[in-house]
C-alpha cells in the first residue's frame, strides 16, 4: 500500500514529460500484453494444426500408394481399391480433410507420370472430389471460381470444357487466365478456340504462359490461324503472329502481306518481323513502295527485314537512305550497301567529309 502511495506522489511531483511517458507506457501495456498472449495462442494453434495435417497427410499418402499398387488387369477397380475409395468418400465430407486429400493427390501426381498419374486423375473423380469442384464454376466469388478451374486443370478433367468455356470473357483477369490455361493444357491447339470469341485483352504475360504450354507438346498440328489474324481483338492478333513465327506458318504469307496495311502500327511492326523470319521476299517490294508513308518504327523494321532479305537490285533504294536523319536506318542502309556493292561503299566513304557518316562507315567496316 505504501509503495502505491509513494508511486502516486512521485508521479504527481514528476515533470509533465515524465507523466506523459508513464501514461503512454501504461496504455501500450494494456494493448501489448493481450497481443503477446494472443500471438502465443496462435503459434500454439498453428503448431497443433501442422501436427494434425502431417498426421492426415501421412495416412492419406499411405492409402493412395496402396491404391495405386493394388489394382489388377482383370478388374477396372479391385476390391482393395474400392475400400480405399469408400474411405476417401467419408473423409472428404469434412472440408478440412478434403483440402488435405486434394493436396496429397496433387503432391503424388507431380512426383509421377504416365499411367500412374492417370490413375490419380481417375481417383479424383471416383472419390467424389469432382462433385465439390464443379459447383465452384457457378460461384459469384471470382477467387472460388478461379480455384475451381485450376483444380480441374490440375486433375485433367476434360468433361468440364463447356462449363469452363462460359468464363472466356470474365471481368476478372485471374479467372480468364485459369480458363485459358485449362483450355490449352487439356486440349492443346484445339483449346485455342477461345480466341474466336475473346473480347478482353490477352496480356503479354498470358501470351508467354500459353506459348510455354503449347511448346511442351510435340507433333501437334497447328490449326488454320487466318481467322485469328483477322480478329478485331488486337492482343489476339499479336499472340497469333507469335504462333506464326514460332511454327513457321509460311502458308499465311498472303494474309500477312495484306496485314501490312493494318490500322494498328504496332501490329504492322510485328507483321514485318514475322515476314522477315519467314523470308517472304514479296513483302519487301510492297514495303519499299510504301516506305515514305510509314511511321519511323515501321521504317526501322523494314530495314531490319532488308538486312536479311537484301538483293542486288535494292541498291538504288538504299542510296536514297544512307544519309537518313534516323541513325538506325542510316546504319542499316550502309551495312546492306557494303554487302551488295563494297566498291560503291568504299567510294562513298572516301568521298564523304561528314564526320558522322565516316564514323558509321568505319564501324561497319570493322564489325
């Protein structure tokens, strides 16, 4: 009691700044002590949860491995496998256990391949897990919908194609991305049919992911891409131009030449790059004839094309641009001229007094 009295007297006689410090310390203590207790409780709860999860994972892993190796050629599902399926059906009634079963199935599936992986995909349907996933495709919560589509892709459920396809133009990019990956992972080039009705932009990252998936599969016949090249969705056109380049779609050269008049100038630059890759010499004459009407980006792309597709009769055209105001065009013109007519190149170099021109010529000569 005396200690409390002395503390109160000390507090009253202390300077205001000391009093404020004590008040703040008391307030912080009121908040911090309960938080520390709560955090310790959370840590204890998480550790306990981890132990429970690890226990169930080990149990389910053992059951799944037993399922995979207890089959026989005489029966589609052996009696032992049926017992395991029945056990899983009971387990997945609980959301907590269902989540562990799915993660265990995915873990095993990622570690194996071939017929064993297909067995896990069948088990996903046989155990009734798919019945909990399909309703997610009608969810109004975008993250639930995206998760459902991802799960169907991971377990290769092709039967959900029509339900997944309804979300081609979903307002959420995450849902569209999962839909696109589902289509391409399960149906390869045929899965690209969604491009016919895609109205939303196909981001650069989405395009990279789709191309990465497609290039995993060998001996796949690429469909006719003409309709996609004529799409009103510019991002679809850009993506399909990448397909044309990667898969050497030389049969599309007429369509590509027509696209040199596309209203989107960034697409025109991409088209020129594809035509250069495919070595379409006919395109060069079209581009030379319309060179002055094109943007500077297009003009630079034209000279990049000519560096790969030059011919002797290009010399008069090149001479018109060796003093062009754009540095890249000037360098390309001189570089090609040196390859076509080294005598003319040396004559121009020796007769010129312009320092920048001479520097470029010396650079080309030494590289």
